[in-house]
C-alpha cells in the first residue's frame, strides 16, 4: 500500500442538476510524475460541511462533524489522518485513522466526504492510495499547461542562444 498526500484544491457546492464535488490534488511530483487531481462527487450537505470546516465559523452551535471532533477528543483520542483507500465504480471508500491515549491506532470506515470534513476541522493530512489515483485521477491540466509553456520557452531560449550574426545577413537588393 502506497499513499500520496493530497491537498483540497476546491469544493464545488452544486445545486439542482449540478453535482457537488471535492477536488483533491497531489501535493507534489512523485517519482517524476506530474501532480494529479482526484474529483470525488459528494452530496450538497457534505460539500457545505467541508466548506464550513475550512472557513471557521464563530458563535454557532456545533455541526455533526464538530460533534465528532469533540467526542473523539473527550474520549482521549485524536484523529491522525484520513485515507481514501479504494474506489469501485463511482463509489470511494475512506478510513479515519484514530490514535488512542495509549498510542494504539485504529481505522474507522467512513465516506470520503465525512472523512475530509473531519480532516479540515482537525488539520490532519488527507492521503489517497496509489491504486485509487491510477483508477480515478485526472492530470492537473494547469500543471500540464505550465509544463508545456516551460518547454516552449526552453526551446525558444535554445533557438536564440544558437543564433549567429550570419543568420541575419541578407543579400543587399540590387538597385
């Protein structure tokens, strides 16, 4: 099992016929591979919960994921990470890694949206198994575009470096 650390690139809160999504992006290149994006379709309520975890609210009553954070803490545990471990069709499977007072680690099955909502509240890393990325990830198109522009600039620079004065000599026109 090989895990890649991910960042939340965006949360799209859909409505009506537009689906809600959370888009994860690999943090860095891995073994020379460019970064990848992993879009996961989630519910409207879950998209809102993730967004509310990212943008801290003050003075409101605890939401369900806030309750879970408080419960884990009250029991002496802590959330260490969340992991998206598998995908079957369009269904993703996640785990929440919990650590007890004695240091024992346990993994709890969760929906990715709930796990990510917990991760943003606890400020813990989100990991995705390489097999999930191989099955469901998309290239980071902005990264691909940046790489292409850099390659074109490099080719132009090489062209300019190899120019000589003779390349500019033009036979004078006859008068």
